[in-house]
């Protein structure tokens, strides 16, 4: 029987534990604060930010939201980041990406105080992750790691294939999998858009993590019997629904499910974990900044 990896259930447990962390911080006189900054009128970005704010409210994190007109000069964004860096009530800062073309994304990431960089994208935090001394693990890779842990998927000695090499998903997932650490020690192959024969790589893997942004790229014929399949992809495809689209992953669920030993659905797999791990990083940031010990999940 294929095990369906329930991201909603695991995320819900993690959120409960984060609520306890918030209580501990509050007992020490600190309410953790997360600032979200949106410089976009893209409806998907607006939705993501409002979900993050709602998540904060549910666990007792103080959510602060700043909106900047997409055509405003980039200085306005940098001044906002400086102000939030200096604000003692803000422990985490998240600038929703993508930013408009006239704003240099790398400069934005570098402008955030690394101690408040709850996305984990600042070069200092990327360096620490690669060196095996992570301060903040990026939310999606961390969420994937927590799912593997929750379902006791053995990574040690396993052959893992990561499909995708982005800075926010593919590369950090691969980095975590090769660490000499729990939920690491996997022999890891990273595939990407120039990979010659993707199926040849995925079909021998014990663990396949799909993060390519290509609807249903990985199907059952490309998988080894009983492989664990983690689908990070979230793609809108045209469909005869009220909204005119539906969300599908990077894995063809139907064919993959019949071969896999364990698989994440879309939605309800990695997505809720990404959201939970942002809350995790925010309480971790508050704990570090105020030197209050908390028991992170
Ligand atoms: P990206 O576009 O930055 O990177 C995609 C990567 O996939 C690239 O490295 C590219 O080389 C590789 N790729 C593209 N086509 C390929 C192919 N045919 N074969 C092999 N590799 C190929 O995307 P991203 O930001 O890493 O996101 C990947 C997917 O994950 C998207 O669908 C995104 O929406 C989703 N995502 C989901 C969550 C979540 O919480 N569930 C979070 C972040 C991203």
C-alpha cells in the first residue's frame, strides 16, 4: 500500500508546538514579530502574503505587513528594510519575491539583517547552511526534511534525486540531503533543465524530490518500485473549474502513486509545511535575538 504523506497533519502538529514556543517567549516578555513586505500587485503574491499573515495570527506571532507600490523607486523598499532591521519588535523579515524588474533582487536579499532573514536566502545564511551550521533553513527545504523525518523515510545511504536547482528549493534541498547529519547522508543527484536523460536518473532513486515547476514532469514510468516521492511543484493549469484553473504538482500523481512506496499529494503535501517552517524560523529568530530558550519541534 502506498503511504500518502499528509503535509497538513504534520504541519498542524508543528504549528501546535510553535504556539507553545510563542507562549514561552511571551512569558519572557517577548512577542515574536514577523514583517512581510509586498512590492507587487500579482494576485498569487498577494495571496501568499495574506496566508502568511493569517498563519502568524493563528499561533500568536505578531504580523506586520508593509505594502509598497510596484512602481515606487527601489529606495523605498530599501528604506523599509532598514527600518524593519532596526525595529526591536520585528524578529523576522520576509520580502515577498519576485520584486519588480527595476529592483535588484540580490541587493534586497543582502539588505535584510541576516539574524532576521527567516527565508534563509541571505548569503551569510546560505553559507552557514552549506557549511552544516544552519541558522535558518529555507522554509520549503526544511519542510521537506521534516516530512521525511515524520514518516521515518531513511535518507542515510539512500539514493536521492532532486529535480530542480533553484536557489530557494533545489539547491538547499540537495545541500541538506548530503549533510553528515540526521535526515542527511543521502547520495544525492541534482537534475535540471539541461539534464540529458531525467528518467534514467529518477528510475534508480530511492527518494525523488520534484521541484522543477513543470506540470506532471515525473510520472510512474520514471520511478523505482516503492520509491518515496516528494512533489514540491505547484503549477496552475487551465481547467474547467470555477477559477478556470487547477493546481497540479511536478509529479503525475495517478501513475506515480501506483509505483511509489510513499508520496505527497498536491495540494496538502509540501505547501502546508513551507508555511509552518516560516513560523518556526520566526520563533527561532526571536529566541536567538532575546536569548530565551524554546523547545523547537
Ligand atoms: P525555478 O523555476 O526557480 O526552478 C526550477 C528548476 O527546475 C530549475 O533549476 C530548472 O533547471 C529545473 N527544470 C526546469 N525544467 C526542467 C526539466 N524539464 N527537467 C529537469 N529540471 C527542470 O522554480 P522553484 O522556485 O525552484 O520552484 C519549483 C516548483 O516548486 C514550482 O512549481 C513552484 O511553484 C514550487 N514551489 C512550491 C513551494 C511549496 O511550498 N510547495 C515553494 C516554492 C516553490
